[in-house]
């Protein structure tokens, strides 16, 4: 339940205390770590002829114009680039911090380089004439000093009622908050004016949130009305007080975005409202913006996640992201809302070196990876289009992918990944990593490890979001993987218990279900009955000089190794536990064997009472529990033992339900999607990432003679069409089985398949 907004005397909004108390009462006895907003049910999928344009394949160009770009702005040249590049949408500055139109509103900051021109009018008119949609970019995070001095009561204040200024911009901006007039009355007047007077098709809401605590009169009054007490002081606040504040702030953010969206939608449901979805691996700060995944699901018509080739959010550590990261993001977004367009915003070298070229081969792989999961593109340049700026080398680097989508638009509409293996994603677990954990792990390494193993071995998968999980959600999965899902509610525990009892299969690692959603440790695993082990009360640091002893040499996940070894690699941390009587112990923890001096590096007995891997048959289902961290080790170290254990475990539990077999090497990733609206329609794709040993990729090395066998739902293959291939493609089919043989793969191959259902 959300707080119902009411106007107050500050030009912001008040909160209804009754609703706040109803919502916040759920943190009694513990510290809340995630917003308590319910997930709305997904609406019915529209019939094909009812699709709004933003539910069809999007090919977006985003030019974040600088002030000086207005001097020689040529709208017709921009449109010509968009047409040649295969774009169907342009996102371009409207304003906020700097206005690119002749803004008559009181807090206008009109671009002085524009003179008497109206850049927004010029480009929207040119795009409309060319049949290109336009999304207007707005940004109300703050203003320059001369605007602040006109309206000082509209903005964020610290505890001493001084204005709060940004420390990362030039010039310094005076920040705004959710209750102030700038983000509310003024922002909505601004959006209304733009929508009414310009040929725009929607709004991109840049930087919708703010961090920290605002003490302006509006925020103080709103908080007091909702909570019944004064705003907290950050330095002396308890965890419970911080949790209450974040409930209020999340709801204030929700109402703020809801007001902007309603303004947009007054001009028609075909008008789009969207903003960025934050990284699925980012844990944020204890006092963050209050804008989270729930905000995206509730408000954004397009799910857009920022995923630059070089992610550089951690200080000066600029590095290249995994080549499959864009693919992962799309699977995640599609799992969240399947019938919404999932889009990756990329470009600009992670924004730190935005004025020069992105590595072009990496970019090509990046886009094909996104496409292979059913995703679309949002190319963000921090100036004008590449032919009209300082570095022209970016020009048309995305054209192959954009034009592929353009040509095959009807076949690509409303596609989602095919999967009967699901990786469990827990928001409560993500937020728990804000506290320093004894293991020192980064959130996401577990997920990346599991996903890397499946990507490299061509096992289709997607994500299960804990907040959305239900009995019906779980029904489609033959196997659910819990990569150290440490925080889990009693409801989640019960749903997963019932899932396995009814015949589902489960794989879990390390501290899964050992904590509740408030981060409080249980005395035993919540899923202890399902795992077939009890927590012994201790985690041990097994990073160095540690091993696993193979106890059951005939078990399928160790049989291939046990012929030649009795020990397997172990590192990371291990949760000591005791097996139940009906659990099958596969491997056990070996006490640390200190390697110095080497003469003394031995122990009397390898085997101990503490298992590292057990199989437990529970009800009609099977479970593999790893007491250690093969998922983290697979990603961060890459030793073959944990990778092989995960892979064999997945194959052992999923069995014949895995629909793809292939001779392709691990450097070729296979995409497999199906249509939500056209039964029996599939896209099978291959993405080549084969290259040298370093990033960025210098060159792609072609792969030859790839065989793929895929099993599809339906009676038999009705028809197929090769959408893109560099070499010869031979396709044969028999019943539900389609065999594909590709003689040469350079970058991307795709085949459309229609089944008889």
C-alpha cells in the first residue's frame, strides 16, 4: 500500500500517516532492508494490432547534447544519420538543467548558445516528417546558482537549512528533493508544456532520484505527518529509524515519479514514460534514492538498464564488463516484466571517456549478445550523432545490429528467453551486502559464476525474482538454482519446499536461507529439511590450503574425476554442517593443510564429518547442496573443479529437459527465444566471442563447423528462415528436433523457426 499524496503549503506533498504506519509495521522486531511495496500483477498481453509503438522492437539513438552543440545544430543531418543507421527513435534534450527550447516557465535556463532558435522544435519536426519517434530528455536533479537564488525555497536543504550542492558536477548544482516545488509543480508544468507544444512521444526522466536526507520544510512536514516524529539525524539514527526513513523516502520517490508519469499519460497511453533501471549487481548505500527495481516495474513503459562496455562506478577502477553482461541484463529484465521491451543503454566508454570511440569489436559482440536474449538497443552519445561531433569513428558501428532488427521487426516482436532452468535473484540478499560480510564477497559473483557456466555450456536459463515468486512462477522450471541466496523469507522457504516436494529440483550453495529478509541469522538453514543438512553453527575460511575429499566416487558429478583423484579444489568459505540420515554425502571438508614447511604439509585423515556436497531426495524432487562456494570460485578464480561440479550438477538435476546440444566451443553463446504472441515461433541465434586473450577485443576469430540440436515445443517444424549467416547453414528437422549445421560463424547467426502447435 502506498501513501496517498496530498498537496501541502510548500508546493510539495504530504503523506498519510495511517497508510505509512500500515506499511511500516512490518519491520517490527527487525531491520527492514528493502522497500515494502507490493509487486503488481502483470497485465494481459496486448493483441498484435493493439501494441503501442514502445512495445515493438526499439532501435534508439540518444544524443545527450552539450550546450555548445546548439551552435551549429543541423536537425536534417541528424535525421539522415538516424535513417541510415536504422534507428526508429531519437531521445534528445528538452531540458531541466539547461533548456534546449524557448522555455517560458519561471525557472527556465535557456541555452545561450541557441540564440533565438528552438532546437527541440527543429528536431521534433524533422523527426516527425521522417516517421521517427522522439523521447524528450528531462533532468531535474538540480539547478545552477542563478536559478536557485530566484527560488531558494524549492530545493534540498541540510540540517542547518543550507542548500545542498553536488560534488561531482561542473558547475556545481543546487540539489532538489521529492517534496520541493522544483521537482513537483515546476517539473510537471515543464513536462506538460513540452508534451503540449512539441511533437514528442514520451519522456526520458534522467536522474530521477537523490541520495541522502533532505531537511527542507516540505520534507520535514511530510515526514512528520507520515511517521509522527521529526526527521532523524543520520549520525545518531538507529537501524530501525533508518529503515523507517527509507520506507518513507521510497514512497515519496514512488509518488514523485507517479505524478510525472500521470502528466505524460494525460496526452495519451501511447506516450512513453521511462528512466533507467539500476544495475542488478549494485547494492547502493544505506540511505539511497529510494528508487529501485519496484519503481521500474510500476512506472516505466520501457525497461532500460545502463550497461556500458566499461563500467566505472567504483572510483577510478575502469574496467571492461563481461561480454555477456548485456545478455544477462536482458534476461533479468524480461524475467521481471516479460511483455515489456527490455533495452540496454550503452555507449560513451562508460561516460568517463565519452568523446572518443567505443572499442568497435566489443561493441559488435555487445549488441549481438543483447539481441540474442530478446533485447533491444539504446545508444547513448554524449554529444551529437557521431558524424557531427569530434570523433567520427563511432559512426554507424551499430548499424548491422540496428538494421537487422529493422528488417526482421515483425519476427522479433515480443520475444522472451526460453528457459526451464531459473537462477534465483533475491533483492533482500542484494541489500544485505551493504553490511560488511565476514567473507568479503561482492554481491553478484555467485550469480555470475553460475551463469557463466551455463552460458559456456549452452544451457538456456533466465531469472526468478524472489519478490515475484509464486507456485505458478515455479511451475515452468525443472531446476531452480539458489546461488548463496542468504536472505529468504518464511514464505519463500515454504514455496521452495513445496516446489521440491512436488517434483521440482533444486541446487543451492553456501549460506542459502540461513538469514531472514531482515538479515537476522536463523539457528539453522530455513531450507534445512530440503537440503538434508543442519547448520553446525560455524563458517570457516577455506581460501588457502583447502580441499574436498571425494567420499562417494560413483556419484555422477564426481565420477569422472574420482578415477584419477581423491581430492578436489576448495577455496572461499565453507559452512560447516551435519547431514541428516537420508542425505547422500558426495564430498567432505578436508581440514586445512598448511603448506609450510612442505615436509609437514599433511593430515592423518582427509574425510571429516562435515560434508561439502550432498544430494538429498525430498518428496518427488532432488536437491544438491554445496556447503562451499563453487559459484563464486567459478567466476573469480575459474578453477576447473568448481566449474565442473556446477555443470555436472546442473545436468544431473535438469537431465533431458535441457533443450540444446551443441559442438560449439564455450566462446560461442547460443540464444534461444520464443514469441509471447505467436505460439510456436522461435529464434535460435549464435554469438561468436572467440578472440585473443585480452580486452578490449582486437579481432573476432571465425569458428567453423558448428552443430546445434534443439528440441522445441510443438508437433513438428513447420517452417524456418535463415535471418543472418556468414557461412552455409544446413537445417534438417524431425518431429520436435531441429538440427542446425553452420559452416562458418564470424559474429552472429540467427534462424527463425515456426512450429506446428
